[in-house]
C-alpha cells in the first residue's frame, strides 16, 4: 500500500513558530515527532514497506517494532483524513 | 502576544448574489477603492512573515476580481495555504484550471438551500443554483477538495436533510452548517431569519445523525443559549482580516462596531497593525472585561463572547455578550425571539 496525502493536505514548515504543521481544508494540526518522521516520507511513491525500512534504518531499530508504530500512525492519519 | 494563524482576505464587496445575512458591512466598499493586486501581494507576504499559515480568499465574491488568479498566485508564493470562499456562479473550467495552476489548495462553495426556488429567493440571483452545481463538479474534476457551506435559518432549516444529501451528491468532503450570526445585514433581517427553538433542536438532531457519513462542522446560533459562543481564541489572538479597502480588522464583522478606528494597510504594515493598533489592543486579554466576565471562570474560554454582538444589541462593544445568561442585557434575546415572525428580506445592496 502506498500512502499519499488527501487532496488539499500538505506538510508545511511554520517558520514563525519553527515547527511543522499539517495543513488541511479548514483545519491544521501539529504532528508529534514520530508522525512527522512518517509524514516526511509520504510522497505518493514510497509504499508502507519502504517507509518502514527507511525508518528502521534511520533509527537503527528492530523492523517489527518500527512496523507496529508506522502502521498505527498511518491508521491514525487516515482516520483524521490527512492521508489516503 | 500570539501571532495570527489565519488571514481573511476580503478581496471585494462585489457579488452577484444578495444574501440577506451577508457578513459584509452595511456600507459596502466600491470597486474603485479596492486594494490593487500589488497591495494584496504585499499583504500576503507580510501575513506570512507575521505567522499566518493560511488565507481565506473571500469577499463578496472573490472571483468578481479580474486579477483573482494573480492574487491566488501571490498568496501561494507567500507560502500561505489558500482557500477560495466562493458562491461559485462565476467559476468556469478555464478559470478553475488557472486557479489550480496558481496554487489554490481548497474551495469552499456556498449553497443557500437544496431547493432551487428557495435557494434563489434567498440568494436573490435567478439561475445561481445550477451554476453552483456545475462549479462543484468542476472543483471535483480539478482534484481540489470541496467544502460546501450552508448558512441556515428560519427560511431553509426545513430542508437541512436535503442540504446534507446535496453536499454528498455534489462530492463535498466536508460540510459546514452555520446558523446565521446576527450583525450587519443579518441583524436587519433578523425577524425573517431567527429559527425557533424547535427548529434549532431538530437541526442539531439531523446534523448529529448525519455525522457518520460526512464531516460536518456545525455553528450554532446563540440566541437560544445560556453562554455565548467563544470568540476565536480572543480578540486579536489568532486571526485577522483585511477589508477590500485595506482596513485591517481583528474580526470580519468588526466594522459593524461604529466609532472604532481601524489601521489601513495603505499607511501601515500588517505587523504594526497587529502589534500596536488600538483597535487590536482594545479587547485583547481579559483586563478590559466588565462584570460579570471579570473573574468569571469562563473568561479565557469564551472571552466574554462576541464584541460585535455586544455592540449590536447593547450599543457598547465592551459589554458582556448578551447571549450570556449572566449579562444584564440577556433579556433582549428573548424579546427578539418573540418578535421574529416576518418573512420579508431586505437584500444587501450598495447604498
Ligand atoms: S460572564 Fe462573561 S466570561 Fe463568564 S460566561 Fe458570561 S460571557 Fe463568558
Ligand atoms: S467579535 Fe464576534 S464576530 Fe468577531 S470574531 Fe469574535 S465572536 Fe466572531
């Protein structure tokens, strides 16, 4: 499965407050650090497995632990309508 | 002091529709006095620098401006998330594709009712409803997210379920059901618009029942309430508006407070307006509050309610919003509800 941002949703750097925000129609939210790591890898071409691989490598962590976190995070972002 | 998150850019007061609850001021700005493309571009750049993340391109009807594509591009290039708030009747495929290319992020389309005859009676423009349906389709085809905005009141609440069905049929990802807020034109038409308690309860029931199927944001009227609706995180806290003539406003309805003087973008920066203008500082925080707000546990929750409503109903914007049961003026709302029974509109127009 290849996650992509829902129409009108994008990750945006908030210069004034030095943080990243997810901008969506009539709403915005500030992702936590883990969500941000996942969001930055969503580009409509990387599939979930690739995202997990990259984060497992980046954090030198066991793949199954990362997989659990990423799957939960994607489900959460999907339920908020941020990704498809 | 907080930095603002959103800028309402009221590009023009011109509009082919004439909705009797329009939030534009009673005295409308003429085209010749509107800010230029370059001035709007400066406003967007300064808004982004000030901390704004998004802008609502609004009006009047924003697409009534011939430079709407350039304006959208300027907002996008400034780094703002761009939301077009439109009645949709001037949108065609060519314009929408140019707006999309300019970086438009989202479209909010107004509908006046699901019933064509009633919708066009409310909006005052024959043929508008079919054009809106086409506009919704064009937005979907452009791949842009669509929100339908329905302002509801005594004259269309009986069709609320049909309005919800319409939003789904037209492909909206979101629906805003907003009860009329009463200042400006809406106050002049209050007797024709105020819903009864029974209508309000039925509306709330319908909205709650539909929530599983569609994302619905619901703005309730506070004439039937005991506590006022909160003023967006407080006056001069999260939001600012720029009017067609360049007036910088703490709130879209602030010009209804007669006697209040607003800074203008033609002789100040947005930064100075936000940080130093007396109009912005006047109701910031809680120190300005009268009894019973002073010391009230809800003071930093609802911020004493709406300044514009306090002015409209008590003549003093520094009073507690009469929607609060603790306000000494609370009875004026009950009186208004009793009086509300007429059905004729006074359409908005340039005086
Ligand atoms: S007294 Fe003022 S602060 Fe308290 S609930 Fe009423 S309006 Fe809000
Ligand atoms: S003063 Fe009233 S109209 Fe203005 S933002 Fe606050 S609640 Fe809304």
